[in-house]
């Protein structure tokens, strides 16, 4: 019984930490965009990510190359929140 409770606490704690990390990361990107550092961060993410191309990400979000950073973040947040309600953490972590 105690092992089951401990396992549930560990799982809940990990999901809470993951959500907090994602929110902190979004806030850091938002702050960086105000300082002009966001473009450099985006370029570093593009170079290090091998799971999804920029074209695939744009297609999923429904944005073009001319879309503003704010529009991209808004669409990402919208999809992320909709997936949080009806989807899975796995799909969210792939975003």
C-alpha cells in the first residue's frame, strides 16, 4: 500500500515539475524576445533538434515564415493547452 502511494506521489511530482519547467522555459523565451536574444535561442534549438524540422513544426502550428514570434507562441500555447485537456503528456513533450 505504501509503495503504491509513493509511486503515485513520484508520478504526480514529476508531472508538476515538468509543467513548471515548460512554463519557466516559455517565460524565459518571452523575456529573451524582449532583449533580442530569442532569435539566437531559436537558431540553437534548430541546430540541436533532430526530431522535427522547421517545416514540420510550421505545418503543425499552421504558421508561415512571415508569422511573428508572438503568433507562433500563441498558437503553440493554444495547442499545448488543448492537448493537456484531451491529449497525452507524451504528445506535449514532443512539441
